C-alpha cells in the first residue's frame, strides 16, 4: 500500500469469511493492512451489507449480487476482534483496538427508497451497534453474548423505537405472540413441543389475518 497511514483510514468492504479465491483474496488484503498498521472501519459485505438478498435489478436472475440476505443475527455476531484471532493476524490485542476504529452497516439505494429504508436498516444496525459498543463475550446458545440472549432485548427495543412517541419503524423480528411470550418460540432441534408452539403461532396469525380481512 502506498497510502500514508497517518492521513488515511481504510473502510473495508470485502469479505471476512469463505474459501473461494475471491474471499481468500479479501481476507489476505485485510490481514496485510492490519499487520502494516493501517486503521480500519469495518463494512464487510458478507455480514454488513443490508441491501443483499433481494431480486436482481440488472439482467435476469432471482438474486442480486451479494445475496443471500444478511440477518440481524449475522450482524450481531460480526466481531472483527475474534476474526483477528482466528486468522492469526500478527498484531497484539491492544493494537487491534487501536487500528479498528469501528464499523458501519452499508446499504446501497438501487433497490431502496424512503418508503422502505428504515425497515432494511433496522433492527440489523441496532444489533451491530451493540456488538461494537459492548462486545459481550460470545456464549453458548442462550448465554450472555449469544444472539439468542440478545433477541429478547433487541425485540423489546424495536417495539420501543416503533412506539407512537418515537416513531422509528423496523423490520419485524418475530411474531407478536413470541414477543409477548419470550423464550416460547425458540425452536430447539427435534423438539416436538417447540414445533407445536411454532405451529400454534402460525394458526393464530392466520386466524387474525382472516378476521381482519373478513370484517
């Protein structure tokens, strides 16, 4: 790199995961920049591009270039500090804190307008903000730091922001029944009781929609 490290900050748009030749190239670039001491702002497209997962708008094809959709779970678990350890980047933990200035979710507006932008930006940006600000240690499912543990908190925060007083809408994270009955909609593997809960929620939603349409 020929850029002066003291005068430039690099925003990284590449990928931090994957084994394809292109993904390996991106990871090598990021590793080299950090080891050379360049300051970074993370916007890695494999987890933080919010316009991914929609239909193609140039030519034929079911998906746009960066599909699939990036969920709030992925944004919440996107941790560059952990990535540095996994990729064995040759810098100290203190140096990581010095070089990684922060992160930014990104949304391009070819398929976004003022009618839907807030629904695409939130709650995923809220989830990533918590990762950047507090960075709780990633526990096992349900423990502090896991997305399961954060879901209840973020769901209620989304409801608060969407209230009449604040008026900031967001994409719905889960059905209203699940919001009112925290923990009852978590689908455990091979759990018949969990399946029953999910099916009962589906029935409630269908009936509610039917009643609303009929009357």
